[in-house]
């Protein structure tokens, strides 16, 4: 079914899509702690006549089969929010210390809308669409958890959308990726330095963990400066440092945490080894005990050429012959675990023009999204899944 026809039909669902989105936004939850969100999404799916199934820790999947059996295409929406106190000013702002500042509430509402569209068009496609509602994308743990629980069993291809505000494009403009690596890997790491506390006036009686922490931070940056070739794209950031509570006391412990991103899985693996080497060896030089832990991460995301070409062909009428923008952002995406196993694509979707007041970026406490993107996203999800299945079966 042509994309414009799907969009016109999806627009009749605008009211309920906004209702879904605003409920999810006002009840934002983080990580795997999605009790309210999970209950809401499962309830909507059941009212549609589907049978939601738990996958992993708080993941949900459901299936819609068309006129005949065949291949299976997966559609994914992430459900978790960020630990941010909202300052958007929206009437439906979340009253807790969590906020959907990355648009996952829109993603979930769009996939619920796509489910309704697919059910209305079961006679128009062959094969099966699997719906994947995922927790813990922000911690880069949820996709792997669902993959390990079998969400990809029997799946032949997959896609996801990601809304992006503050773009100078009309709402709903798709950002089609080029084939190949489209998002970097990511690793979250924490370095804990154990020393021996004492009075600041007698440092010789203790073991200061703060000095080695400072040297570890500098040492980690030297990996980029002296161990990476100039053509390798790597970002290593230490974003949090915690130690002590008083200026005249040497604490027992210091802790720093950060992230490292690269577009090569081989470089990712090498960096993991070098972070541990540098941190532990510097710690030993200063008589401290150092522990390095990696808490969440993902490989680079790879867009499949076949899906990129198919998406360009399917969505080209949206721009009336103009060239489609390419690229969907440089942030890491844990849907990469899916792209490791089956052909996958991530498509960006413009969700607010700066000239119309949508000027804040993702992850900002004041970010807002233009809700008119909701039916467009639902139409793209449902329409492309049907198009792919009909071409593949």
C-alpha cells in the first residue's frame, strides 16, 4: 500500500495516538523499571485482540499474521525514559524525576498505532509482523536482553524509527541512512579506586585515591591521542567523578565513570582492554586498588543495504521528488544487537522545526516534540512492513 494512503488512514487515529503518547509521557519510567508502562502497552494490545508475550526483563512482543504464512518482519519501539526532571512546560509533563526526553513515548505510541493499521490490513499482506516493545534502551541493555530471550527467533528483517526534534525539515520528513555502519558502538565504564582515608594534614598516614583518579582520567585520553590512528573515529568521555565530602579529609574511595564510542568493533574491543590496563596500572603506581566494570553497551549499528534501498523507494513520494535527507544521528543505539543477526534499518523522523518553537535537542529537560509526527510514524512502520513482506514472500 502506498505510503501517502497509509498516512491518510493513520491520521484518522491521531486522537488516540496523542492519548497514548501523553499517558506514556506523564507516567515516564526508566530502565527496566517499567511496571506502569508495561501494563499500559499490554492492555492496549489486548484490546486490539492481540496476545502480548513477555520477553526478557519487561520486554513485550506480539504478532500479527496476514492473509497467509511467510517471512517475519520485526518493528521495534523503545519504552524507557531518562532520569531527568522535566522543564518542557507541557501540560502533560511527568511529575516525577523521569522524563521522555528522547521521544520513546512517541515511538511506543507510533507502534501501537501501526499495530492497529496492520490489523485493519491483514488481507493486504503475506507473512507476519512481530512487534517489539523494548525497555532499557538508554542504558543499552534492553535490546540484548530481549534478543537473548528469543525475540528474533524466526525473524528475517527489522526496522525502527527515531524522532529527532530541532531539525529544519517539515514534520515527518524521513532521514534515510546510507548502508553500512550508521551508529557507533558504546560502552559504559566505571573505575573504582580504593585508598585509605585520613586527615588532610597527614597525607602520609593514608593512601589518596583522588590523585590516581586524576591521572587515570588523563591517561585514558592518551589512548585517543597516542594509540588511535588519525582516521579512527573514537570518543572517550569521563562524565562523572565522585570522591570525598570535605576539603580537609582524604577519602577512602574515588569513583569515575564514562563512555567510549567507536565505529569499529575491533577498536571497541581493544579500547576495553586498554581502559582496564591504564586504570589498574596507574592505580598500582599510587598504591591503590582499582576495579574497572563495564555496565551496558552495544556494538556498532549496521544498516542493511537491501532495507535502505527498499526504504528509499517506499518513502520517496513523501518529498515529491526532492532528495531525501540521509543519516539518523550519531548517537549509539542498542538495536545494534539486532543488526548483528538480521538485516536491520533505523530511520530518523523529523519531529519539530526550530522556527516553530521546537529548538531543544534530544535529552534536554526542555525538549518538546510536534505530535503531528505520530500518524506519519505509524504509517511508515506499518506500510514498510507490509511492503517488505509482500516483496519477500
